[in-house]
């Protein structure tokens, strides 16, 4: 990583180490998150970052740990600037590590610019509300929890659930609906295993998705401080493509739980007073500084949309990580362990999932005019079928009326035909809505009370199949 030589502050001796932290005497004029060089006694240089500049000492977080640092003869020099990412349009199609260094065997980027990974605040007056549909090719998302440009829509998962496969599918399939506009994917993997890292890299290369993607991969064996930097590197790359090259960028970050664990580990090293379950009290603010980088800006053609993926410890949606994430973002997609046991992929829980910005991205000119009606009627019919399923476990299926049995069977069909789809199956939003209409054909027409009569006459299979007079 290169930096412009603004100035080099005087070197300071290292007083003590703790974990991956160094403690030195305070350097006059040092700034928070400033990058430093740690010069070892052997002459080797390591990169570090100032994470505490209060009082008479400064605390330095070292990239790669401090096991090799000798207190006698080692020095810290401050560079006068923060961590920056070298960028150019050539970052598309490349794979980097958690420090922004290429790991795909290709030469380093020849940068057009160096951007601060902490980003620049968007003027609230210039923000535009999220809008315009992004097609993921997954029915349970496009039909029921539509993603729109500029939105923050997290995916809540659990240990062992196929969130990585869903992420890979979205990377392969996501596109701007109905327009020939430039679309890119920025993928950040945080604290993943070597197997997971290999899966994503192989998937990107084999499917051709890499051509329009930028990947930052931090493995579980990499230093904790790199896990803190990786999502910021990914978002910086996304902002560059969106604001300087007018691209619509979808950022996928997995697994944000690993990020929060790294934040807690770093907080413990600094001996900060813990908050809920040992996480630092500023975790909400820290997550917000990243998620709020999503959006659209007046006068800019591009947009940044974020799907952060996190695994809920013990499947607990009230855990601090999903709980705080839910306050910042505009909805959530929740995976169901019950569906996963049934073999339903993707196992998206219909009732716990929600996209608060959905209505901004569906309807005439964006998806189809009947989208909102199909969405509401599908929920209503499935909810009634699930209720009858619970009743039937008590009184038995024989105790249900003929109408009840129709709705019970419809709920089963909804799960196996609408929610479930192949891992390589890409459905257009029109195909998704047509599947909904096929399910409505099993119900009495007078029960379709949430759909306008105009749409029933136009899209219902009974009328579509009728010969023209």
C-alpha cells in the first residue's frame, strides 16, 4: 500500500505490547486512525493504525500482530494520513485481501486515485430515497421482499444454513431490471474459512461473474485488524464505481458477525467497559458508519446498495448483532432452519422477512402492475394455510372442511414451487408473479379479495387460457 509523502512525524519508542496492540508515548499532532510504520529492530517495517490518541500515550493496532516486535530497538513513525485504497476502473474483475492487496495472481492496480477507506459523509440534503427495482432472480426476494437501489437489506442466517450459497447466487444473478445500465457487484468476505474463500473465488471465476465484480476476502487466520478494514475497503471500492463511474453497485458483506466479534476482541484488548454480551457500547455507531454509506445522491447516476449477511448466534434474532443491525437497516431477510430441514432452498422465512422500501421499487414501469396485489394475496393465502396446518395437528386433517384442505394444500405448494427454486435457477420477476397466479388458480376466485378485478381478468390462468372471441 503506497501513500503520498505528506510528512513523517518523529519516531517514538514502544513502551509495552498487549495482544496486537502497541503502547507508545503520545506523538504531538497524531490523528485518530492515522497510519503508522512500525520499524522492527531488524529493520523490517510493519503497518499499523492509531486507535487511541488520548492522554499521554498512543495505542497502535498492528496489522499482522506484534509477536515479532522487540521493545528494545523498535520504533513507531506516523505518516500523517489514514489507510487508503488505490482505485481505478481496473479493480473490476480482481480479487484482493483484507488490506486491498491482489491475491488473484495478477499485477497490482495502477491507481487513478487513493481513497480514504472511511469514506466521506453524504450531505443529507443531497440524499435521494431508495427506489428502483434490483432483480436478484430469487422469487422469495423479488416477489415478497424486493430489493431497491440505495437500500440496506440484511440477511439474517444461522450456523449451517446456506447463506453463502445464497450470496453466491445473488452475485451471479443480480441485475438492474429492464435498463441497459452499468451494474457491478462488490463482495466482502470477513473471517471466512479457507474452504469458504475458495468456494467464492471459484464461483466468481467459473460463472463469469468476476468480470463485473470486485472481491475482498479476509480469512479467519488473517489478523483481526484486517477484518475491521475489509468492509470499509469494499464500500470504498463501491463508492468509487458508483460516484465516479456512474455504476449501480450491490455490496454483499459476509459474515458481519465475524466483524462484530473482531470489534469485541479489539475492545477487550483496549480494556474498554463492555456493553451487552461483552460487545462495545459504540458497536451501533460503528455499524451505522458503514451501512449509511449506501444510498443515492442527487445529480449522480450511480447508487450503492448493501446486503450485509450475518449469522445469528444460537438463531437468536434478539442478539445484539441482528438487533442493532435491524435498527439501522430497512428490513431484513431471515433464513428458516425449519425450511432447511425440509430441503427447501432458499430457506427464506416469509413471515419474519420484510423489505420496508419494497413499494418504492415495484409496480408499473418497474416490475409489473399486479406485483403489489400478488404480494399481498400470497401472504394472506399462505398465512391461512399455515394456521390450518397448526389446527390440523390438533384435530386431524379429517376435521377440516373442503375449503380448509384447499388452503392447506396451497401452503404446501407455495413452499415447494414459489419459495423453493434451484440454486442455478434464475427467475425473472414476471416468472415469479406468474407462479403466484398459478397458485391462485387453486383458490376460489371470490377469495382473491386483495387483488383488483382488473388484474384477475388479465392475469388469472382461467382467463388467460380462454380463447379470444
